[in-house]
């Protein structure tokens, strides 16, 4: 919220389909992150990027892909290889300095049709 | 294996009382620990950060303690209000690693 826009709020995916979740920020933050949250579970890191044109896998990157062509944007694609994609997806940003807090977007709820 | 444990049972508390939440961790050497608040269907919001060399931090009605010997952080909400009802997440990162790891969160319900 407040400088981080995630869209859409709700997304439905058909079998075998790739879908892309958008994350845009105007906070001028270098670092951006994608987390997945399942009911009753903690946030799990999918991918993160500390600078434009560079990104690293998190703990659960399989079945996902990202790009960081612009500082403001960090889209996440959920590919057909992700067999259990239903979850709440959260994008976050930070300055990138150690110990800095994360700012989160309002999330995208992805469901499978 | 590394673990961050928060109580899975919701904490029901009477308005005006102090709510205390626990965050225990295993196989981490955290440089700092953070607490976030999350409302249903929303992203988490940062509340407090406490560093390894700090024992206690306060912000308005919130207080966090950090005991690296016990490998535990306590989060207190004093004079709790119904508006404090939410899920509270603890998160930590080790030295040289900006990747925050999150606990599952602990729900607080403040009863008027």
C-alpha cells in the first residue's frame, strides 16, 4: 500500500495457462520481492531483486519467473509448471540496506479454475 | 533445520489488557528481528525492528524484547483496543543476508 500497486486484486488461472501478476512502485526503492502466502502459513520468498536487470531465486522459485527491466516494475509470471498456484501473492520493496523494513502491496489472490 | 515459531492459536484478550505474543527461532543467528501487522486480505505493515544488541524497543503502546540466549522475541500490546485485532508476524534475517524469513503469524482478537 502507499506507493506499491499490485494488480489485479483477484486472478483466475485455467489449467496449463501462464498468468502474470503486476507490481509497480513509486518509492524509488532498489530492492523488490515476491512472497507467497497460503492460509495459516508464513510468507515464503519466491524471487527477489536488489537492482535493475538482476534477480535471485528465493526458497520456492520453481514454477515461477520474473523480470526486472525497470526499477519501478517487478512482474511475476506463474507458469503452468506451478502445480499448486492457488495462494495470496504479495509484492514488497525496500531500500535494500540491511535491516530496512519491507513495504508491501495489497496483494493478488490467485485461484485455479 | 531453521524454524521460526509463533503460536498458532488465536489470542483472545479483553480490551484494556496487555497482549503478549511470542516468537521463537531455531538455527538462526539473527542480526535483527522485525514485527509486522497483517489485516485480512491485506499486505503486512511494518511495526517495529529490534537489533541483536538491543534488549527492548518501544513505540507508543507497543513493546518488543529480544533475548538471543533464549532465542526468543516477545511482542506486547498494552492497553489493547478492538482496533488492535489482527495477525502479527515476526520476521528475522541473519547478518549479511537481507532475505527476511517470516513466522506464520499469531492472531490477536481484542474483545470489547
